[in-house]
């Protein structure tokens, strides 16, 4: 199986060490081949013999299907033709062996469209290795020819063994040096790494050759053919395990390395870089508008586009570099050995340039752009996880700045070792479902009906206990984990909403998302799927975004907002008053609710300024047709003052603290809910009036008698 990252067919640069090595071996090998072809005698004798044609066929078939085993694509993949060509050397002599094997190599090379320099080199190193074996045999007086064909005797076996060793050593060296120079890996370690495996397999293949000659001496083609059976079994077995290994380590769609293989290759690269004092580069790449293509043109086109992208990325890196697909439209590139940051930047620029070229699919011309983040070993991180995190921070920065490529800079990263440790814990915790949601009711001030439940995430840390979002969300903001947290929260919130709706408590659940989530165009998709899966109408969900994200307002965020609006899911502007956002911005996003920050609400009875802020916001959002909600209402007095001001709804400890799912369900059952209501108070988008909750005892209207304050 051909490694997709294998670009061995690109000709080496003239004058480079690899070029010199290949040229010397090729010239010498072809010269030796010429000499021995001139000495080829007795061919007419053989041509009429079925044994000759059988061996020619077996050698060609062996060349066509090399034995490749998992993880062992070292200097050379052993070929079954080795057994038969070595047998021909022992039985009919070197010229016939060279003729058959050279023809097989050239034939297979041409059929597989290998580059001419590669075919020539493959022929040449085989010729030189065979010639080395022949020298040993000739020195021992073993000189077979078509006229004097014979199988070696028992006493000659030691010379045959020596000849086999000569073949293996020379061949292994010639190919090993070429592979090491090609992948820019140290020659010594490349040779040593594969020696035991290739030594063993070559020994097995070469040791079978004298047996083949004994059978050839019986002149029975059928008996020789029997040798193909065990060898074919070895081949098939190896091919199957390679296929399994390939599937486990490669992305099915694009054939690129997957995350698992990337982690392994990065580990190896960092080790090698540490030894050689070089750097390793890690690039994380995300397509900027892939989602739009996928949505408008459908997944099959999206898949084809990803394959083209993968192909372009693969052809834009040097041999030895690893291109991997991390999932979706996210790719990573590992540069195992670079000297300067500028080399990584060059590769990044090359990758972007390769993608900038319009892609033609189904007669359409699609333009794709990518944002790339760069992190370097050892400058930025010492291991895979942190390299990945830092490349991700840089990529996010590239998106935010619209610059296309950014290198990780510590200034933009607030990750201390303690934060990184916590991020590591969270990564594990996400897999163990350590996140849970608590819910806090939101009530209409006019009639104390429950109009929503805000989902607030908690993390049940195995050592630290229950952690509130303030302790871990800010730390995630520049991390790729944020997306996973949000997706789990969306999942859990929708599942809980569905349980309530099924139980006759059709309450709107709101959840908090960050600016980064809004830049993720997959969010709307996930939410849409989740709603359908749980048979929930869109107004069963409301997304709360912090007012400060409006300040940046990148185009992508507006797109997500519009996609959510298309779905029918509203946006709520959280912590309003802290971000100084302008009215213009408020109108630009499809906002249906504004939550006045608790810092103003909490002080409104003591400070005239704060009271003025709250009053102005209430008036302002009413004028815009948006629902006002006061956050952090802790007393009856505040609730009452807000109601008089005309504030529509409120949330706070006075009504209820955030409750776990079981307590929240009991609370809802006890207090009832007003059903899912569009934030601005109009009819639900689907026109249906939600079912009335099972228990709808209205909450006491007298502020002196709070409904139930759970502290
Ligand atoms: P937020 O969205 O403004 O949520 C309100 C916060 O105020 C909650 O804190 C709530 O427990 C607290 N609170 C409610 N009533 C009162 C009150 O009467 N007095 C006081 N002093 N506080 C009150 P919590 O749960 O610690 O959440 C803090 C922030 O973390 C949230 O602020 C929200 O921005 C963020 N957050 C919570 N869950 C998620 C989530 O799933 N994803 C994201 N991205 N952020 C979340
Ligand atoms: Mg909130
Ligand atoms: Mg808030």
C-alpha cells in the first residue's frame, strides 16, 4: 500500500546528497548490468523451457506485490521475487537472474507510472547487490550457467549463505541511505531501526532459494509452483495486517494520517529534534468557509472538496512532513525538522497559496481560504498536547485578526502551568462526563410565571469537587476544548428540555455560549440537529452571549447569529451594561432578550446612578421590542422596583438559586411554567400555544412572600 504522504517520486534537487547518491548507484548499477547482459549466453536454451517462463512470472508477480507489514515500511519492502531471482542466480547464473529481475522491476515500474529515476535506481541497487552475491559464489568456485545449471550441494551451503549476506548488506545500505537522505532523517538510526525486521524477512526469503533450486533440478514446473503457495500466504497475511493498520491510523475520507498517527509521529519527531538540536513545527489549519459549501452544495460535494484540499496539502509539504486530518475541516501539519520559525511560516504560506487556487467541482469554481496557527518545539511546547493547544491559540488569533497565519505568542496566551494542568484534567473529565448542568428559573415579573430556565454548567472535578464556570470557562476561551464543552452543554440542555417538555412542562432553556462558539459555524448545525432529534421546537432554546462579544463582531459571528435566527433560535445578550455596546450593534444581531448585569441590579436601590442605568436599559430595550431581564435579583424590594420600572422578567437568588436537574424538575412541577415563549412576548414561531404545565400554582405576587428562596 502506498503511503499517501510518500512523495518519493519527486526528483531530488540536482547536486543534493540524495541526488549524488542516486546518481552514483544508478550509473554503477546500469554499467554492471550492461557488462553482464553482454555475457548472457544460452538464452535460446532456456526460452523453450517452461521452468524459465514460470520463474520469470513468479519474479514479476513478486515485484508487483511487495511484502509490506504494519509500521515497517523501512529502507525496502522485501519482495518475494528475491527468493526466485536468487534461485535463478544459483541455478542458471547471474546474467539470467539480472535479466529476469530487471525486466520485472522495469515492467512493474512503468505499469505503476513510477518516475524513471526511481525505476533506474531500483534496478541499479538490485544489480549491484546481486553482483556482490555472485562475487562471493564465484570466489568459492560456484559458477552456474544455462548450460551448466545445477543446485548447490550441501557442502556449498555456507558459501550460499555468505552470498545471501553480501546481497542483503549491500542492498540494505544502498536503499537505506537513499531513504534516510530522502526523509532527512539520520542515516544511522534509520538503518538500525529497521535492521532486525528486514534482516529476518530477507533471511527467510533468501534461505528458501536453495530449496527452489533443488526442485528446479527435478525440472518440474509444477513442483516449483508449489513454492508460491507459502510465499503467497506470507504476502496475504502481511497485506491484511497492513490494511487493518492503515485503517486504524488514517482518515477514511482523505487517506491522510489521523490524530492517533499524528500523535505518534509527533512523539518520534520531538525525540529526534531533541537529539539533533533542531526544531519541530506544528501547524493547525482550519478552512474558513467550508461550512457554507457543505450546506449549500451538500455533503457529497463537501467530501470531494475535503479530498481535494487534502491532496493539495499533501503535495505542498516536503517528504517526511506529516499531514493529518483532525476531523471536520481541521487539518494539522507536522514539520519534523526545521531550523527557523521562517521555515514554518514558509510552509504555512505555501499551504494557503495551494488552497487559494479555485477548486473546480461539478463545473463550479469554489474558493477556499484557511487560517493557520503555528507552534514550535521546543520554543513553545515540549509535547504534543501543548503544541496542539498553542497552535490552536495561534489559529484562533489568525481567524480573529483575519491575517491567515499567526505564530503562537505567549502574550496572547494566559496559560500558566496550573491552567494547563486543569485543561488536561478537563480533557479527561469530558470523556468521563464530569460536566453537569444546574438550572436557574427566570420569571416574568408581572405574574411570577416561570418563562425560562438558564442552564449553568458545573464541573464535578474528582479532587476539587464541584467547580463553578468562573473557575474554568475563562481558561478555556482560547482552547480547542471550549467547543467540546459547548457541544456537551448543548447536548445536555436539549436532553433536559426534552424531558421537561415530555413531562408537560414546556419551558424554554437558555444556555451560555462564548464569542469563540459563535465563530464556529458548526454550532448552528449541531443545535438544529439536536432540536430535531429531541422533537423540540426552536423556541425551546435560547442562546446567551456576553455583551462584550459584540465589541469585536467579526462577520463570521453575524453569520452564525443569522443561521440561528433562520433556525428560529433566539439570542439573549448577557451581562448587558458591562460592554458599552452601541445601539447599532444591538440591532445588527438577531437579539430577542437583554439581561441587565447583576452589578447594576444589585446596587440599584443604593445608587441613583445604577438605578438610572437599569431604568434606561429597560426603556431602551422596550423601545427596540426586546425583552428585558434583570439578573442577580436577591431581594423582594429589588424585584418590586424592577416590576414598577417595567422590567419584563428577572432571575436571582430571591426566586431560586441554580438547582441540579432533579431539584429543578421538582421546582418546576411545584411552580408550573408559562410554557416556551418567544423572548419578545409574541406568539411562538410555529404558532402553537404550548401545553400548560401540570402543576401551575401561580407564585405569590406579594414581594413580602417570596415564592421559595433556596439558599
Ligand atoms: P451568567 O450567564 O451571567 O449567569 C448568572 C450567574 O449569576 C450564575 O453564576 C448564577 O449562579 C449567578 N447568580 C444567579 N442569581 C444570582 C444572585 O441573585 N446573586 C448573585 N450574586 N449571583 C447570582 P455561575 O453559575 O457561576 O455562572 C457564571 C458565569 O459562567 C455565567 O454568567 C456564564 O457567563 C458562565 N457560564 C455558565 N454556564 C456556562 C456554559 O455552559 N457555557 C459558557 N460558555 N459559559 C457558562
Ligand atoms: Mg447567562
Ligand atoms: Mg449574566
